[in-house]
C-alpha cells in the first residue's frame, strides 16, 4: 500500500502520458495516486477536464484522482483558480508553495493554507508556524517533497509542521520515471526530513487515505 498525491504528465512538464505513469506507479506498489499537472488561470479548465478522463484509466488495483497543481498564480487569484478546477472535476488540489529554488510570490503559502479548497501545500520552503497552524485548522496537508531542489527545506518544514501539529504527506512530485518513489525510498525521504517512525507512518500510510476518503 503506497500513495503519491503529487505527480505530473505530458499535460504539463512531465515526461509520461497518464497511462504509462499509472502503470509505473502500479508496478511500484502504489494503490492511490493523484495526477496534478501544473495550472494557472489560462489552462486550468483544459488540464482538469483531461485528467478527469485520465482518472478513468485506474482500476481495482490503483485509484487515480484527477487533480491540479496551481503554480505561480498570484496569491489573490489562487482561490479563483481552485474553484474553477473544482468545477471542472479536479478532486485533488495542490498549490506550488514557496519553494527555495523558484521565485514563487510571497504570500502564496498563506493564501493556500487559509483556503479549505486546497488539499496540499507542496514544498512550502520556509513555512512559518502560523501558516502551519492555519493549514491544520483548514485541513491542508503539508508536503514533505521527494523532488530534488524543493526538498532542501524538508527538515525545516517537518519541524514547523510538528510544532503546529499539522498533518504531513510525502509525495514524489514526479516529472520523470526516475522520480517515482518506492515505499522504501519514500520512507527514506521522510526519515531524512526528520520525521519519527510514527510520523513517517502517518505521512505515508494514514494521512493520504484519510484525506482522500470519499473522493
């Protein structure tokens, strides 16, 4: 049993078509994935609608959620794009957080964690305690990232999420086949970020299923 709730296909900047991504995830032991291609206000309808079709490629062994990753959208417009994504069928909404390796606009983390329409704040960089507390209050998962570059702040993110008692999730943010993570690799990312064994178990095997129940 392994979930990954942040992945990309050729519908944005990934390398694989949805069918191959799903197949590779299944072979690695995944039973739940969310495909979350990058969107802004210009392409959100197209991506969400096509990923709804891609979700139909799932089967009894692997559940596929259609999603989006709202990316480099100005904080004031995140809620608008999220609502459009939901209207077009996105079941899972990730926001591209204030990663230390990209010029994401300040205020993105805050706008995301204060919006109950958001499911995951991805690679949130120098997340503040108050932002993590807002995430907990609004049911927004804090991501521990497996992606190179984005993951350099994982230790800080873990520490702050723990202080705020916010729930965490470990995702690959996969763009290429080699980015997909096995159970062992995902657990290594979690422990390397500083999660305890119990926290890692929750982030890997409890929270992804709890937060997607009923979708």
